[in-house]
């Protein structure tokens, strides 16, 4: 299985969509993200002020 590296821009787009009320599934479909937990981790990092981890 190949590891996918997402851009910082994609990660910020996830955060932007979450702030607008989109569901995790909607975000995954719109941005072609395969793993639900990845979206949740980026959202957690944003909420905890850890965007340097992006």
C-alpha cells in the first residue's frame, strides 16, 4: 500500500470545510481523502492550536 502525502493547502481546506459545517464524509468525498481518521487528526490538531504539525 502506497503512503499518500497531503499538501498543507489540503489540510487547511479540511479545516475550512469543517468550520463551515461539512461532515467528515463530505470532506473526504470532496477532497478525495481515503482515510477518515486522517481528517479527524487534522481537525484535532487545528482545535488544539497545533497547525505547525500540518
